[in-house]
C-alpha cells in the first residue's frame, strides 16, 4: 500500500511541476499572458507541498527518485500537450530513469 501511495504522489508531483512549467512556458514563449504564468507559478508551488507527502522521510532520496518520474512525465506531457513524438533514445532514456527511480525508492534495505 505504501508503494502505491508513493507512486500516486510522484505522479501528482509530476503533474504539478511539469504542468506548472508548461503553463509558464506557454505564458512567456507563446505569449499567452500573465494568467497562464500565474497559474503555472501556483502549480509549481503546489509541487513543493505534494513532495512533502511522500511516506519516506529522506528528502534527498525522494527528490533523486522523483527525477526519473519527471523525465518520463515530461516526455508524456510533451506528447499529449504539444504533439511531441519521442524517438527510441528518448524512450530508452526514460525507462532507464524510471528503473533508477524504482531502485532508489523501493529496493529492500536492511535497516
């Protein structure tokens, strides 16, 4: 149950961080305006709170593992929101990152 909660929180964090960054990008680079930027800033702030809800207590471990989710999530976001099509190296890289995340977060530890 703790792994399922942790994975759900990683996904929620990715939606906040990637979504927030995308909104800021749209506001600035695509000239959509200050409301898009403001919404992005709010989501980016919310990301910081979501990360604190992880059941594990190790900040460094959680943020390091989250990096793998961020990489894969960013590619998925780009596909859905912008029509980006990752090549095989993008996919392989994302899978390596997710494998690293799983090892960092969920490998059995004897302590």
